[in-house]
């Protein structure tokens, strides 16, 4: 479970700064890229059969922000830590516990607007990103109880 907490921590600590760095620096090509990405997210957000497509474009959306901020190594570091966090995101969705995609898509639209227009000092971007990332945490206690071996990286699955 500590790996999951590390994923929450690093994303909450880094992503607001990266969004601030990338804001107001979008080229016309970048804007087109975001429009295309968000259109695919919109088309796949409610389609059970396209959940992997949505997650792929969700991940690419966040990666693009890091690249715009000229932080590819930071992105690589984040990616190494968030794999356990992603496992929970996938598990929650595959089990049909919660549709994260619709809210994520809407929040991505807000982030895109921040990238276009900038983030004012009065806006609480840290809380916004925290809520964006932590959305599925309500399911953690149940998932830990039902799938304890899924979250324990160092455990051995019991043999029959």
C-alpha cells in the first residue's frame, strides 16, 4: 500500500507545478493535439469496450503536459512511481465500481483551459489536482479487503 501512497504523493506534489510551467506556452499544434486527444476521451468515456483507449489518452494527456513544461525526466520518474496507483484505477473500473472517465474528462477540459489561459495565484490548483487524482480512493478499503495480494508487491500468492 505504501507504493500506492507514493503514487498519490508524487502526482499531487509535481503535477500542479508542471501545469503552471506549461500554461500559456501552447503552440497552435499543441492546441490541436489537445483538442484531438480530448475528443477521443469524450467519445470513449462511456464505452465499456473502449476503456483501455480512454486510459491511454488520459495518460497521454498528462504526459503531454510534462513535455510542454520541458520535464521529460520528471515524467519518467513519476511514471515509475505511479504504476501501483494505475493498478487501482484499472481495478476500480474493471470491477465496475465507478465510472472515473466522465469526471476525468471534464477535469481534463478544465486543465486544458488552464494551459490555454494560465492559472491565477488565487486558484487552488493543488486542491484541484489532489481531487482529480484521489477520486477513486473511497474504494481502497474495500479493494484491500477483497484483493489483498493485488496490493502487496512483496507477497507470495498462497498455493492450493
